[in-house]
C-alpha cells in the first residue's frame, strides 16, 4: 500500500493499456514448430529433383519421331490425292474437247452422201472423183468411231487427223470439178450442202483448237516433275495433238515471178 500512503500528487500515474510492462521475446519459428513437421520440412528441402531415366528419354524421342513421320505421311497422301484429281480433271477436259470435234465431224460426214448423190446426176464422167470422196468418207468415219471410244489413244487420233485431211482433199477436188459444170453450181441443193459443209468445217477448226489447248495443258502436267510420278504410277499417258499433215507441194515455198 505504498501508493496509498503517498500523496496524490506524488503517486505514479498509470498509463492506459495493458497492465505491466510489455515484454518482447525473439521468435524462432522452426524452434516452435512440432518436431515431426520440422523433420518433414528438412527432409523435403534436401531431396534432389528426379532425373529422367534413359528409358524415359528414349520413349519421348520415339514419340516425337512417330509424330513427325505421321505428319510427313499425311502431307504426301494429300499431295498425291491432289495431283491425281488434277490429272483426272485435265484428262476429262481434253476428252470433252474431243467430243466437240466428234459432234462436228459426224455432222460433216452425214452431209457428204447427200452431196455425192446430188452431184451424180451432173458428174457422169467424173465417177473416179465421186468414188474417191466416198472411200475417204468411209475411212474417216471408221477412224472417228475408234478415236471417239478412246480419245487418249494416240494412234487413233493421229490416224483420224490423216483420214480427215484426205477427205478434205477429196472434197476439194470435187468442188474444183464442179466449177466446170454451171448447172451443178446453180443447183439449190448443191449450194445448201456446200454452205453447210463450209460452216461445219469452221466449227471443226474451232473445236480442234480448243482440243489442242486442252491436250497441251494435260501433257504438260503429265510430263513435268513431280506430276510425272503420279502419272506414271496411275498410268496417265500423254495425249496426241490434232496436227494436220500438209502435202509435199504445200510445204514448198511459193515462187513468185514477175517476168
């Protein structure tokens, strides 16, 4: 009761707050943790990272290699399919172009018998010329049927070009002979047939040009690398152009003389 005996002015004043002095102790967390927890923590801190074994590395390398191999195979298969489809499309295009030639040739060959029958009454002494036209027309018709069955047959298309050129020559000689017969020239049926033949021949020329363009595109794809690999594997053969064989006298240079 020391405080009670002192005067009020001498008594120490109490500070607000907790009673007694505040003691601060140093905190050592590992020391205050349970022994089992600290031992587990120490054990975990000293464990070294696990290194991959040679077997695991080999499996990873094989997996990456298989993935790359499958990707390469998929790319090759897609490229082969695209090249094959392109070749099929180009082949169908030139076959369709030949079909247009075939339509016009058939119309032309159907007009020739009527032309010959009309000329017979006027060209009694030109039997050989008429027989040549009939024979050339028969040969060209047979070759046309063979080429139409397989436009990719180089021999058939080439032979058709030769036979059709022979027929054109025979018709030219017939019209040349008809010039000497005014009555035949004035015949209405003869005039109509001649006009239809001329129109049909013009259509054949345009169809022939379209066919040659389609064949050139197809042959370029078949013969160039790497398309030739797919072409050889699936038996795509180059097609033959429609080439007109000029006569020997047509190949010679024209001689001009002013004397």
